[in-house]
């Protein structure tokens, strides 16, 4: 029997929840059952699948209070949890609206006059999703919704750090039998994730580069596709012409929203030397205004650090920077309050690329600010990373910002704002470098990843003289292997 895993509450530090991973044999049986049920789900048709997802959405809305409570227990924050649920519900509606046009079968004539090309889509029978703890609801379902509409069955293994939110979703699933047969959640840690990959037809993973490599290796061994959304160390470049009032507010939000626990968080800031001092003074002033959401989740703006391991990483990055000469203007340490770990918005100057805080993913509300003399220098610094998820550029004009943005090695660049991929999901993008692998999880391509395209080459009319060979061979042409055409 699998060993229970105790789950820590990020606000209290207490282990107040338990999950029990399924034994390998039981997990294999579950995946087999889901794969069998997928045939009926596909035959239900797109309209039937849309209706099922809408019924699930209504059941979730009816039990929304319990879902909110579970998310708050998972993450320790309230306002972001409310926003996360709202975004999730709107995602269901958006995909239900887009899917009918995306899943149309096509037929067209080809350059060969007697052959018509027809296409249809064949979904992967079973999609496995391994999701992270920072946005547990949204990042577990961002791939699941399009996969279900494509006709796949789906099984999700959420992070063992934040698994409580799944119980209300499973309760809501009980109200929708067709969906319940092809969609579920399982509990467990890394070992369960590995076993899941071995039993599915495609895997989606969101998390660190280190774990992403392991996922890719297991998927390759099983010869299945792996779609990986990995870490980020997103840079922001602030040109001399930028509106500092707008820029400092945008970067502060992009760096500390969800306590900086977002892969698209701004983690490095490069500012034109002529405005550097004015910029960081404004940033510090605004950062001071943000308060901890303590003792209650609605007491302030900054929630706890969800993962205890991440608190250790943040603390080590700060210590490394300070030991190497960084100056702390606000924040600067990980604090314990009521058993949870907290970090105030932190602005650092006198930083450089020898420091961990400029090289590795910090995943906290830390804002290291570094001046540059020339734009070329800023671009080189922004690209001096093995991450390439997203970035931001600020300038007076869109054209000036775009000229710089085109030189940055990142899949998405926000112009005169920060972390816009968090709220705008239509823009297809691919991760650069080690920040990911596989098709875009944004835009129409997100749904199409779960379909294999199948071609039918249809001969539309017979011709007297077939093109491939003439069945009437003349004796004189036997040595040449062809017959005369009449």
C-alpha cells in the first residue's frame, strides 16, 4: 500500500491534510478505464462535450465557496485565489466558444487534378497532466479543458504541495456522468508522476527545469509527446524614454503578484543609467506600501510563500546577493509569521550576473535592479540566461520598445506592461532555451496539440489511362518496363 503524504498549510506551517497516492497497479487500471471511456466521449460529439463542460462549470459555481476555501488552504492567499477561479471559469467558456471553428474538418483540391485532400483530427486517447503548486487550479486545467474538448480523456496529478482544491472539483464532476468517466485527478508526488507518464499517450508538465528533464526522459522512453512549460527568469528593460510612473507600477505588479510565485514574474530589471536612481527610488516607495496578508488572508497584499523549499531558495539567493555586495532598499529577508514563511517586496541594487538572484529562478517578490549605458548592453544582459520564457520592455513609443523586444530571446514580450501572459491567453508562443519544449499552450495551438492530423487522399474521378502504370504492355516495350499510352 502507498504511504500517505502529509501536506503543510502555508499560513500556519502545520501539516493538516493527507493524500494517499494510488498503488501502481491501481493507477494503471484507472488509466486503462479512462482510455476505454474516451471512445464514448469522442462519439458524444463536440456539442455533447461542450454541454458536459458547461454542466461541470455550473456545478463548480454552485460549490464555489468550498473551492475558494480549498485554494486558500493550499496557497494561503485570498484575492489571487478568487481571481484564479474567475479565470478558470472564463477559460471553460472561451474554449467552448473557440472549439467549433478549430475542429472543423477540411477538404480541398490539390495540384493533382484528380485527387482531393481531406483532413480529419484524431485525439490522443489519454492525456496526463502534472501541474505545479503556485496556481494549482489554473495550471492544472489550462491544458485539460482544450484536451477534453478535443476528445481526449484526461488525468491530472497536481502538486503534492497544493492538492486540496481537487476535492471540490471531483464533487462537481459527480454531477456530470459523461465527463466523470473520462476526467479525474490523482494524488501523489514525483514517483506517482513517473508512473502516470508510463500509462498515458501524451504528457503536459509545468514546473522546474530539473523535473522537466526527468519528465522528458520518461516520455522519450515511452515514445510519447511531452509538452513542457518550465521555469523563467524574466527580464524587464526600461529605456530612458519610459514613463516612470507607469513603469514602476507595472514592474512592481509583475514582480510581486502572487508573492512573485509565477513563472512569468519579472525577476531581473535593467534600467537606463540616466533614470536609474529615480526609477529605483520610485519602485522602493511603492513597494513599501504593500502589506502582508496577515493575520488574515484579506489583511493585505502579499501572501505567504507556499512551498517551504522555495522559502529556503529565496533566502539563499538573498544571502548570496548581500554577501557579494548587493544593497537592500526594502524587504531583504524571509520572515516567519504564525508558522508560515513570508517575504516583503525586496528591491536590490549593486547587483551583477555573478549573483544567484540574477541567474537562477528565485520565485519570490525580489526585484534586483541594474543600470545600463547602451541599449545593446541591456539586450546582452537580458539574453544572458538559460531561460527564455517571457520578458518586458518599457519605452515612450511602441515602435521603440518593439525594436528592443525583437532582440530578446523569449517566447513572449510585454510592451509597456509586465507579465501580460497571465491575463491574455490568446497569443501563441513557444518557450526559448530551457524554459520549455513543445507546442504553444496559448491560443488555438493549445487545443491542436492534442490532435493528430489524418489525411485522406481521395481520387475524385477515374481516368482512362491511369498515371501509375499501363496494364496493357506491348511486347516491344517489355524490356523498358512500360507500355504505350493510347
